[in-house]
């Protein structure tokens, strides 16, 4: 019941919170996969999702920024040349982007200590929030245990009455 959860959250967890957090941190770091993130980010489907934004940026760069930085260049290149340059850049970026992201994820994997991040986050959660969360998660189970306890109490009471009558 709610009293059991309160006891758990206020008496047991405070003494074991760091150990519990460390164990969860270890489990998450074992189960967490940078490879899965890398595969998702570098998939052809996801690369294609960002290409319109990249193309828009390259078009802006070639049409405005490059010609502003190099005004003489604008006299020699027109829409046809800009479109050809943009197409070459886009093809190169479709090859380059997955390689860049793989490299980036590899560096993240070296730099990020998932176990420490998870452990620190769990340790920083106030017990009141843990108690509320456990109550929300176990609401049905708490009701079941109350009903189960009431049913057992009723059966024991009936047995006592029967034993006394006999």
C-alpha cells in the first residue's frame, strides 16, 4: 500500500540510492548502443531527410554569400553554373555526411560516460519525485494488494468464526 511505498522511498532508498543509481548506470551503459544511434543517423533515409535543408543552404551560399564575398565571380557564373556546382556539392555531401556522423558518434562514444551521466541523474532525483512516480506506476498493483489483503482478512475472520462456533 501507499505506506509501504512511503517506507521504501523514505527509509530504504535513501540508504541505497547511490548503489541503486550505480547499478542502473552500469546496466544502461552496457545496454546503450552508440552503434544503433550511428546506424539511425547515417541511414540513407535520414540523410535524405536533411538534404533539402542542406541544398537550400548551399543555394543561398552560391547565389548570395559567395557572390557578395567575390563580386567578380558573379560576372562569370549564372544560374546554370550555380545549379551544376550545387549538384556536385550535394552528391559529395551525400557521401560525406554519413562519414562525418560516424566520426562524430565515435568521438562522442569516447567522450561521454553514459554510466556516470545516468548515475548522477538518478542520484539527483529528489525522493519525493521518486515516491510520486512509484505511486503512479504501481497504482493498480496497490489497489490489488489492498483488495487481496482485505479478502485474506475476511477469510481469516470467517475461519475464526467457524472455529469458534465448532
